[in-house]
């Protein structure tokens, strides 16, 4: 049974070695610029910090958009329910055209 597990691990490593060139070409997209590229651990740290910052800033953008939508919903609710302002808008007024017979 242990030889079967060893054979599976060996085949996994062989497949990974075969796919290493394709993987390295795909990872060239996120390789750091020349001041930081090719310097061993600095390259790894800069790449990792860049990917983490991209993920955090993307999440911050999504959260900001959600907060904006909630704020707009609350403004709409306050204006319509508390102050009684009616927001009935015809789509033709927004887009400036009417559907034709064609």
C-alpha cells in the first residue's frame, strides 16, 4: 500500500514538473518590475504584498460601492416616506426615445 502512495506522489511531482514551464509563463504577468524582479526573496515578498494589496483594495472598492447603494436607498426612503417627494419617472424621459413600430 505504501508503494502505491509513493507512486501517486511521484506521478504528481512528475506532472508538476511537466507543467512548470506553462506555469512560469502564466506567472510572468504578476512578476515585479525591474527594481524588484529577480532578487530572490524580495521578488516573492513584493509579489505577495502586491497581490494582497490588490485583493484588499478590490474588497474596499466593493464595500464602498455597497455603502453607496445603501446610502442612496436610505436617502430615497427618507425623501419619499418622510418628506413625501414622489419619484415617478417615465423611462422615455430618461433615455429620450420612444420605441418605434419596427
